[in-house]
C-alpha cells in the first residue's frame, strides 16, 4: 500500500520524533505537496518550534535511486548559501532506517530536509497578486543574490521555474533572523562539476525554458540564466498593475511566446524601462534575444543593476505605453530638426544622407557597441525578409542603447517610423504612401519652378504671350505628371495591401499549425502522464497483494502454534489418567483405599473442574466485556469524527449560503450527539460545537464559527 500518512501520525527518524502536519485549508488531511518527482509531507518536531519543521520528500518509484545518498552528501556544502537551505538533506537508507522502511516501503531513499514556509512565485502569478515596488525589488534582489552565489561556485538549479521558487518573505510563520526572502526547492537536478549527470534530465518548465533548448535536457552551469531573467523580470514587473493583468496563466508568458516579438514582451520591456531604468530593460532584452544560454546576462549583472534602483524615483503607477509614445514623438522631432540643418541637393530636391563621421562618432559613444551592432544587423536581415514586426522590436531595442540626439539615434528612429508606416492599417492607403505623395508633389513643383526661372532669365527669347502659353503648357504637364504619380502610388498601395494580406494569411496558417502541434504535444504528454498513473496504481495494487499474503502467512503460523499447544495439553491429561490406573492396580488391599482416594480425588477434580468452568465463564465474560468496551470506544471515536464532519459540512454550507443544507447537517449532528451526549460533552471541542449547532437550529441567522 502506498505511503498515505494522516495528520497526527508519529514517525521516529534519526532519534527525533516527528508528527505529520495538518493542511491549514483542509482539516483532517495531511499537509502535502506533489511535484514532478514525488510528494513532500510536512513533519513538525514534537519538541520544537514551527520554523524547525522538516519536509519529507517521498519519491515516485522511477526516482528512487541509491545514488541519492551520494548526491545529498555533495549538496550538503551548498546549504550555507542563503536561499538553498533545502540542500541540507538526510536520505533514509536501509542501513540506518531499516525498521521504518520495512513498515513503509515507499520511504526507501526518501529525503528529509528543512521545510520552507510561504507561498510560491507560482501562487503569486496565478492569484495575480500585485506587489509594491519595494516588495518587487526585495524579491528580485534576493533571487539575483542566490543566483550569483551559485554561479560563483559553478552550480545551477537546472529547473528554475515559478513552482520551484518559494517566497517565505510573505509567510506568517516566525523566521530566524537573516532568513532569505526567496528560497529554491526541488534541487534534485542540481548541476555541479563534482556530481554525476542524472539519468533523466528535465527540459525546463513551460513559460521559462528558452525555445532553442526546450527539447533537450538542461544540465550546465548556464542552465538558470534565461529562466532566471524571466522570473526577475516578472518579479519587478508585478509592481505594475498593467503587467499583472496581462499574465498568461501559470506564468506571465505562454511558452510559444518566448524569444518572439510578442505583445507581452514589448509591454514588460517598456514597463521595466519606464519604472526601473534602461539598464534593467537592457539586461532583459539581452536574455530574450540571446542565441544560447551562455550569452544571457549573469546573475551578478542583475544584482548590480537591481542594487542601483532608487525606490523614490520609481513612479507609483505604470505609464510605460504613454511614455514610450512620447519618446518616439520626441525622437521624430529631433529627426525633423536634424533634417532642417542638412543642406539639400538642388538637383534632386531630396535631403542628403547624414554625415558619415557624425555617425561613426555616435556609434563609438555607445556603452555596448557590439550588442547594438548585432541588433541592427539582425533587424536589417529581418526587414529584408519582410518580417517587419520582428525587425521593429530589434530596432527599438537598439534605440534604447543609443544616446538621444545623436545622428545614429535619429537614423534608427527614422527606420522605426518607416517600418511602422509600412505596417498595414485600417485605412486603404498606407501612411508612407501619403508621405511619398507629398514629397513627390513637392519635387515636381520645385523642378517646374527652376525650369520657369531659367526660361524667364534668357533675354529676348520669348514674348510675354509666349511666356504665358509656356506657363499654361507647363501647368498642364505638371498636372498630368501628378495624375500619373497618384495612379502609380495607388497601384503600389494596392500591391502592398495584397502582399500584407498574403503575409497575414501565411502567419495565420503558421500559427494554426503551431497550435495544432502544441495540442498534439499536450495530448501526448497527457497520455504519458496517464500511463505513469496506471503504472503507479498497478504497483500499489501489487504492494497491497504482498501485504495481504504476509498477513495470511502470519495468521496461519499463529493458528499452528495454538493447535500444538492444545495437543500438548491433551497429552498431559492422558498421561495423568494412565498414572492413575497404574496406581489403582498395585494391590488389592490398597484398592479400596485407592478407590476412596480416587473418589476424593474425583470429588476434588469435579470441584476443580467446576471452579475451572466458572473461571472460564468469568474469563469469557471479561473478554466479552472488553470487546464490547473496545467496540464502544471505536464507535465513539468514529462518532466524534462524524460529529466534526457534520459541523464542518454545516459551516461550509452556511458559508456557501445553503441554509437548508446547513440545517440538515446541523440536525444530523444533534441526532448523533444525543445518542451519547454525556460522553460527547467531555471530548475535545465537541461540546462547544454542540452549543453552536443548537443556537443555529434555534436561530437560522446565527453564524457558526470556524472551529
């Protein structure tokens, strides 16, 4: 039978007595949490504080490996790192815990470690719990500090995700001084140069695994960098209500959105920049656009950037979208100003390109030129392939790395505006078409003006009438040119609209294919999980069968012992009768005396038999009374549990405003209580519950307390 302890069950482990804790939200159920590798139970020391509780992790059969002993010994030294106290582990082995394992076979190679109180980051995301700015910075700083300390020792968690990041910072349980605000759990996949590679590697968790390595196992010193960057961005972003409301589900990002130009990424990036500065946004952008894990920012870089955040300078509410729009308008204003001071080529009436030395100087002033060059190069490639959304995101990331007002800043801003104008809008005519139309008309009119000035400047060539006719012909030619230009632009706009339509249809088809692929993968995962559950059920059934056979064997051995004892007692009785007959046949003279003696002996025997019969009857009566007492005790114990259950049902029904159901449970409580009221009145808080139930029956509006 599988290991299923109940609240209050006691276990003696390494000389310390522990009691199974009760789940705070489910009375009568053990405090347990099930993960991918096993179930963790809370054990409270019988003589100790609440914060000294232990976690007993019972692994599924697949993960019960003897190497767990060596692995835990190697992890011991990492428990000194703040936030890794679960590395202080004790493995239950046959040599040290044979008796306990013989009683509960599932405890083989289970692990005893410190219990970490508090909710997980997973719970915060699912509940959409908004944090204050100070709370966000504290949590992010704590996680970055843990990651930095691990990187300095060359180790990595290898399954960093929201469920494995606990937040004791929000726990109501008293914590020791200096305790970390964040704790990491589920460290069985921990990477260390001194540890053996696990047989089964995890590929990361949905919402936190970089898509380029999601199908391969994670086990290296760089394994935590991408997932850590996502969680740090989430922690900082959850002080922004707009970011909280955009949460996908059990993580902020959908797995399919990772490292893509998604709306959630852009909003989070803008929020981080507007609230915490460009350095934080740059680190997140580097991780998001990284080609491999080693090129992601280190936790040390994150820790330095977070430590420089000025809480007084962080805005109370997020206005990243408006700030960013204003920033783009400012950039365009700078661009316009720069264009006015650049001389025009009078032969073409178009602005000359930006001076090359100015562009070179601006590029060399960037703090991270290589990163910016790479982003610009990738953006150019995306733009040439027609992937305008991806190119737009890359250009915006590069813009963040350039100082405002420089020539390169103006050029990147112009590229952003050009792509935004090229993207399809709700109107039939794109913005860039209207802009080009305006420029073309200006060029044609300016050219005509130059031509007219040249004609007028030649003395004696024409008369005033000829000049008027020439002007009229030129005006007609200009009108025809403008008409042709409009037709050409309309044709180009229609062609662009058709290309955008085809591109959208292709993107929709690709998205549908990806969704179908994800659905098939989910079905496959569910089937594998069901097979795993079936296998576990078969194993539990096998254990139950083995246990039943063992009990039957013990019962048969005990019955055989009783049979042998009865035979031996019968033999002794026969031997006694034989001796009596031999004594009776010794002498004729002694026969009468023997007869008398025998009569006396028989009388004594009868008296003894009567006494024995009476003693047996008394013993039987005592055993019957004991059985009846035990049965009564068991029944009373069951009735006490049933009374508590009726009270809880009545309380829950009243809380759910199901008054009739609550009254029915209350009546059931009173019926059962009145069967043995004298006994129930002195058991625990049953009498107290009876008082509240009685008041509720008499008064429907009476509120039952939570006992």
